C-alpha cells in the first residue's frame, strides 16, 4: 500500500472540508521547475504538489527552525524550514526560490545570510498577496583571515592548550597555534625558547616533528598554517607565551598554566552526586577513554577513584595501575586532603541460582570500578583496583545457564571473572548490596515459536518531552511518537505481550526514568520511538532516512531486525544500525534500541507521520522485528 498517497489524500480531504466556505479564486499555480538541491522522492507516489495544492488559504510565514536570533552552528550553509500556510504560494528566501509543499510546508538548504546582514529575507507570494518577513539569526564568529601580507594576525581560538590542566610532569603537551605561513612562531617558557615548526619544514632535529593536517589547513582562509610542538608538562608550570613574529611585528599569546599532580599530592574523588532521585543501581556515572570521548564505563555513584589530572571540564581518574579514564568534573566530589582509601580485597564469591536469573555475589567491601563484557557464550566482569582472591567460586552444577566460572588476574590490581554460559543471557545488572557486588545475569524467558511475544513484557518508550523536534508544518515529535507508541502497544497486546508504556500523556518524563520504568517492570525488551532531525550544517536532502540505534552489544540483533522491518514498511533510505550512547539505549537488563523511523524535518515525512497508515506501519514494523528477535530464541 502506498502510505504517503493515503496520507496525502486524508489530510487534503480534511483540509478542503474545513476550507470549503472560503472563496477559492485567484490562486497562482506553483511555479514550474521549483529550484531544489535534490528531489524529495523518498516516498514514491507522493501526490504532486501542483496537483493537490490547497488553495484559498491566506499566506503567512512561520519559521519553525532556526528560531529568531538563534546562533547557527554552521559556517557556510544551513537548513531553514517552516510553513507559508498555503501550498500554492511562491516562496523565496534570500532571493532563492524554495519549493512549497501541498500543505504549505517548506524546507530549504541555503548558504548562510551575508555577514553584514544576518537575516533571512523571506518573501511569500500568492496572487495579489505578498508577505515579507525578515528572520534574524546569529552567525558564528568568523575565523580571522591570516594573510602573508600586512597586517600580522593570529587565530587565538586555535591555541592549544586552551584551558588550565593538571598533569604529571613527564607528560607531553601539544602547544600550537594557527598563524601566517610566513611568520616565525616560537614558544617562550621560563626554561627555554623554542621555535615551533609546521611539519613542512623541520629546521632542527632537536625540535619535535609535528603532524600537519592539510584538510584543516585547506579550510583556513589566507596563507596560514598550524604551528606546533610538544613539550613536557613540567615546562609549562610557569608563565609561557607563544610568540608570532614577522618583519618587526610581534604578537604574544599567553598560555594557560599547567599544575603538576605530584605537587598537589594524592587526590581522591567519589563518583556522584550520591544524593539523587533515582536509586544507585539505576544511575550510572559515565567514564570515557578521553576528555569528552565516547561512553565506555558505566559506574555506580559512591565509587572512589584516584584523581590524576584535569583538562577542561573533565577529571582524569585512575582505575588501576594500567588504566586512566576521564569523568565529567560535575560527576566527582573531591575527598578531603589526607583521605587514604584501602584497596579492596574481594573475598570468595558464590553463585546463587533462581528462577529468572543467576547472581554472582562478590564480597568486595568498597565500590570499585568495573566493566562487563557480554559475548554469546560468556560474560566477563573486570574489577579494577582490587587485589583479588577470587579463585574459588563454588557454583551449583545444576544451573542451566552458568556452566563454569573462571577467574584471571590480569594485573597486580585488576581481576577478571568469566561466567561461561550455555546460551546468550537476556541481560545483566550490577548491584551493590551490603558490601557485595552482585552481577545478576538474566535467563532468557521461555518462548513459544508459534507466538513468540506471548507472555513477554515489552517496554515502549514514546520519545520526548522534554525536548524533541518540530516539523515544518508544526508537528511536534512528542505528539507523533506517542501516537505511534499507542499503536505499537495495541499490536503487541494483540500478539499476547504485556506492554509497559514509559509515557501515556503529554507530561514530560525524565530520560533517566524511562529506563528505570522498563527495568522495574522486568521488561524483556525496550524500544524507544523517535522521529529524526539533523543538527545545523548538514544537508537534510542528502541525510534523511531510517536509522536504529543500540548501545549494548547484546542489543545489536534486535536493532538489525527492527531496522529491516522498518525499511520494508516505511521505504525510506537505510541509514543503518548505529552505536550511540542514548540514555534509553544504555540499560543492560534487557535488549534496548532506539528507532528514528523518519525525519520530521522533511515535509513529506512530517506529513506522513501524522497519518494513521504511516503510524501503523511504523508500529507494525517494530512489533514484527521484536517478534522475529524472540522467535529466533524460541526453544525448539
Ligand atoms: Zn527524538
């Protein structure tokens, strides 16, 4: 069935009925050859704009995005979308013709307004009616042009390091600046004067060679280069200056100071904030491999770590002798000076079987950093900063899930415990209770091949509010996602599943709570329903389609199957199955995925998202994907 055609007919007939009392006269047909970067043919068979245009409705200009006076996060082109209220209107933005859709919506990808003006000048025309709107925006500050001729200038935003840091004295620091290619660039510290090099010419082998990124260089206006060198952190503890000189002119840039961690002394921090609405086991503190890097470790509030560095808004924490990670400063409460934690020595562990899960119980004492790796036939738990005594783990021989437990001392203060499994677990949870770390491994539920969803609990998460996107014609994402989620609820129930809705009305539900609702209901899977939008600076005519996201490895099979079904039914481009660290994809107790079925910022897809046919297709695809996932797990 052609959903879009159906959607178009439905909305058109409704609108025409509502407007039947208005005079339909004098409307100018949409201009021939609407200028557009790319045809919107993602939904084949969508009724042609000119054939189904509304008429008789007065024109107005509502810009949905960007908001007036918003700072645009793009340096050349951006999208602008909204509605002119009438599908027959002619529209230009900054002189460029823009296609108007049958429902009056528009989406344009245009060069940014000129810097001297910073306004979108929007003109909508319908017969004798003309509406002119000036829509102001803020453009990002221009990077200075660094010319080989007069006057000498540097790009102060390009200086590294930009912020004060805490480091060990023997760590290297990259010092650099973008400056004219024909300047002399040097670093003056309290200890030495050193010339910076640009990598193209290396005048003295005692200078550190640098990598020169030509792609970065190309985007610079003028004849500039990135000049850089590496120095020891201990060389930057006093006043340090980058100097740029040419023909008797000099510009100096003061560098932020480095504080040495050995001078501060041992420093410890507790992950938190500990006081939080959500119980400990539901609130994870994120640790990353680099400042601002990807989420890798999800830790419990109350865990104590040594702090060994600081860069910008991130603290560096030591997990054990061989691993340092980065944690947002706001997530760490520094302990008073003189605090000396005792390194935990986990005692003998045990395994306790129960109907729905197996608990590995390790008496650790204090909370320690950990990492759980899930494989098809194994679950590896790594404990950092522990002197482990784990060899003896008695376990019930009758357990159907855990076949064996092995331990390995990876380093002086790092231990790994492996649970060897007879089948893939549904999920896991790490809990702290009475000084014990409990790794709860969830058994797969019993599944009937004939009705795989019967008896299962599925958490359905209607994305937003808070936040969320709005389409050109004003459809709020949170409205559409709830309608789709409601349809999914009904389909799942009709197939025998119990459904837990994280949201049932327009009241905002905090992101972190959504996963908690699913876990408390012991859901066997969780699906979050969304409609996509792009950040500034990406051409929406090239970048739209259907995507499904996961965070845990164990959620990949579900993500793939749901994505396949969505592609089959929605017939949009395949943007793939992608790793992302959304709050609703991070839970470990069940497979969880997030679907971005379509793009609400694309006029045809926004229109479709209103239509019951599209909403049912979206919901059915998710239900079918869930069913295929669990059918594959059915006991023969
Ligand atoms: Zn969303």
